[in-house]
C-alpha cells in the first residue's frame, strides 16, 4: 500500500514539474519573445513561396500537381501554432504583428490554424489524384481558411494580425 501511495505521489510531482516547464505555461523573457516573434514571422512569410504558390498554380492548371508539398506545409503550420507562448506578443516583442486576440481567443486561433492544415491536406489528396476540379474547389477552401486569421477589415491586417 505504501508503494502505491509513493508511486502516486511521485507521479503527481512529475506532472506538476512537467506543467511548470511547459513553454506555454511560462511567460518568455523579452529577448526570447523577440526571437519567437521573428521565427513565426519568417515561417509565415515562407509559406506562400515555399508551398502555397505551387498549390495555387496547380489549382489553375499549371505545374505538376504531384510535386506540391502539402505535408511540409502542414508540418510548418503545426510548428507555427507552437510559436505563441504567453509574453511573445507586443508586450515582449513590440514589433510583432500578432494581435492580443491570439492569446485571448486561443481556441478560435488554434481552430483557424487547424482548418488551414485540414484544407491543405484535402488539396494534397486532390493533387495526388490529379483531379483538377477537386484541386480548384479545394484551393478555394484553402484560401477561405487563410482568411480565418488574415480575414477581417482590410485596414486591420486581419483578425489575428496587425496591419503591416
């Protein structure tokens, strides 16, 4: 019985320690916030030329649809979602374009990112099949999913980002 209680206590301590070192559980120092903000900006700026431009061309009938890199784009979106720890907004990185709504409406932000990943995967399936009509329809959904974060009044920069 003592072993069971000891094991449970140890497991509880491990869980508490693990929660305390989670990158999302801590506020990052200002210098770290600037580096994280730069990482997410660089990642986002690379999505179009590295992945989505080829998808757009394939949807329009150009290029080889079987060479689009949807799996890589999805991996980048998953990484992107991790680059918003508390303290990495304008309070820690004043030049950041990330709006406070990312942190106050986190579930909606994560859902928008997941929707983009889902639609990117659907485009990839259509591209692998060589189905031009499905790619065209899927591309419209990818663009709509992009609007989940970038949509909103044109002068606002979007729901989750400040204007440039």
